[in-house]
């Protein structure tokens, strides 16, 4: 099976937007690929380098793994690993930095967007090199495919460029990664104005209890021109009906509510109550599985530990091939350095 690489920054519990945008797709992809799911804690340093941010990573990682498991990510099929715990990540990142120019990186629009979103006046060297570190993530397991949205296709293209540069200089070590370009949907938040985000307080978490879900749904934005239940309303672009279509498995109910809403024969309260019930039906089995794994904290640690060790073995193979192709192994052995316990050198 071909290897697939994708991942997330450890920001804590996941929400419905994560399910729509990536998680449901990953559950299916792991049936067809050797999936490697990266917990990209080093990437958080590009915009959040404080000690407090780093201290929060452990708890955020636990919460993310619980949500992964709840959604159906299977550690027997897929590898979940912590980026910072694989030392070869740093080495490969440095090597790849030598193969790309600053102007090429500066042309990537996503970096400016990240800088502005983080409220930074200037861009750090780490943020400028963010796409190179992403390339290292892709190349380290020698991944063949990378699922991305159209807006991030340029980052995979950079990885492809670096593969061509490296292989041209030193020999064929890395496969050319192919992007799986999907129309990765974004889910509007409960405010009806922005993409769902925990930081904007417009999210419904996968782990929210029934009362919290109902509270958030009852406060959701809807058609602003509909001030009374007898006024016909719009369903297109209306968050209530976007959510109904995505999460309400009672299709007859969704169709009936849509028709009555457009005819001015149903109030927002009824539509919202039925949406809250539908969301809780959808979330119930996920939360049952989450509670099962949350009661086994040692298992969560085991999943990450075994996944990270599995990735370390792959990374060591990759870096051994990389060093040999570049000539470093012969250089070190020429100075009798291969036996040094301080150098991670593979003996020939």
C-alpha cells in the first residue's frame, strides 16, 4: 500500500468542522493507504513559541488522539506520531532548507496569511521555513500521496520541487509525492460569519454534551430577514440547513423543514430543536467511543508511543539513505567517526 501523510497542529479537542473537513475522509483513506497521521507540534512554534504554548501540547495531544479514536482512526491500520519526538525531522528539515531560495518561499501567499492571523508584524525565519518543514514531514516517511485542499496545493508542489532537487543532486531517494486534491469543505461556525473555530467561540465540539450542543444550536445565526415565523425564509447559505443537510440522517424531516421554512410555516425554534436532536444523534456513538478510550489513559499513551516508535524506524531508514546518497556516511567513516556513540550513523 502507498504511504499517505497528513496531520494537524495539536490545538486540543476537535469540532464538527474538523469532521467535515478531514476526519471523515481519513477514516475512509486508511482503508486504501498506509496512513501516517502527524501531530505537528513543531509547527505550533512558528506562531506560538512561548513556554506556555509548549506546556499545553501534551494535554492538547491527548484530546486530539481521543477524538481520532472516537471518529474511527484505527492504530492497527494507521500510525499516529508526535513530530518533535522524531529527531530525524530536524536533520531532514535542515538539509531541505539548502535546496530552496528565500524568494521562492516568500511567494507563498499562505505565509503572509499565517503571519497576519497570528498578529505578527514581521515574519520569523521559522515561519518563512514552515513549508520546508512540511516538506520534511512528507519526505521523512517517503510518502507517495498527500491529501490537501486547493489552497494548500502549493505546499505539496514545494515538496515535489525539493524531491526533484535532491534526487537530481544525489540520486533517487524520495518518491515524488502526489497531492490528492479534494474539495475539502469548510463548515461555517454557529455565528454564520466565519469558519468554525474554537478560538472564535463559534464551534460545536465533537465532545460537547447534549445540553451544550442544544445551547449552541439555539444561539445559532439564521436568516436575518426573517423576524417572524410566518415570513418565508432562505435556506441556501442558512447555517441551520447547512448543518441539517450534513448531520441529520432523517432526510424526510430535512426536506419537510426546508419546504415549511421557505413557505413561512415553521419557526426557528422548531428547526433548531430538531437540529440539536440530530446533532446529538450523530455525536452519541462518537462520544461513547471517546468515553471508552478516555477511561483507558494508558492506551492513549500506548497509541502515541507505538506510533512514534514506528515512525522513528521509518525515519532512521530514510536518513540512512539520505546520508549515504549525500556522501556523509563515507565522510564520517573516513575520519573513523562511525563508531562514535554521539553520532546516529549507520555502519556500512
